[in-house]
C-alpha cells in the first residue's frame, strides 16, 4: 500500500524539493509513497484569492483565515490524521516518525504569516508538531523534514534492515561514532577495538560511547535513559 502525503500550502511548487532526491526520491518514483501538494489559495472565494486577514485584538502580521484553510482541509479529508507544523507544537521525536510511518499517510498543513486561526486547528483536531525552539518563515521546510523522517522508515526504503535500529534516539541514546577507511588519517587512528573482530567487545564499546555522548550532550535524554534502566533493575 502506498503511503500518502497531502500538503496544504501557499507554495506548492516548493515540493517535492529535496524529497525528490536520494532515498525519498527513489521511493517516490517507485510508488512507496505519494505526494500531493495543494495550493490553499485555490480554496479562497473572493476575486483576490485572499487567504489572510488582520488579527482580532490587534498586533503585527496577518493570520490565515479559518474558512479558507477549512475548505482546503475538507477537500483533502479522507480520514488520515492532520498535522499542523508550528513552533508551539510538541517537539517531533523519532517515536513520532515511527507512529506516522505506521499510518496510511498524513495531511500536513503549512502555515504562513502569524499562523492559522485557532478555530480551524481545533475543528480539524490537527496535531501540532514543532521541529524545535526556533521560528521559520513557514511550515514547508518543517513538512519536508517530517516527511523525510517518516519515508526512510517505510518498508523497503532503507537498504540495511538494521540501520534504523542503531540510529540516534531509537534506544534512548544518541548514536555512537562511526569510522571507515583509511585506518589512520592525519595522525588520527581508528579505535583499536573496531579492528579487533571481537563483536562482543565492539558492541560494548559502541554502547559505552553512545552513553558517554548522550550524558554529555543531552542530559535530558540521559536522565530518562538511566531512570528506565533503574526501573528495569528494580522491577520484580
């Protein structure tokens, strides 16, 4: 079954963009997933195709109108979940990517200006998703990132079956360092354990490195990881 992505945007020509290249592009050409980028402006009803208006209560910027966005959503609605890309959303996680990949597809709403009217967010029951604590000009780039995180998890997209299982976040840790040929480069040698052929020792080294990097760079993740280990140890 083809995984289906519908994008509601004011700039449909931005797609597929980078999603037309590499793994995602090959999967798109092979029919593993499909992309339908729709212009929200096509749902406007006035002769100027207006999609925004001034905010009630005053303030800078414009807000995307609920009637226009709702009309675009109604045309796309077929039971798939709706995602609204917004800085105030819940941060995207690898677990979310896996959850979305297990669904038949998504409808992604890309906001512009100051965002879209709150009422259409509530009426559509859209899940609000953020890429991080920063603001971009619109939801198109976040939509591409979200889709890339999902597409690579679809069956048959990644070449090595174990690749996704060993990546950052999959086991609660950041990924361990990687090395390849040459064994020595600019006076820097590959850790000897990786050349030993001892798979148990290599696995232990990789785990230790992943734990070290996570502890140093992501104390929030480290706290969750250690708590999960402690609960496993103390469980009856």
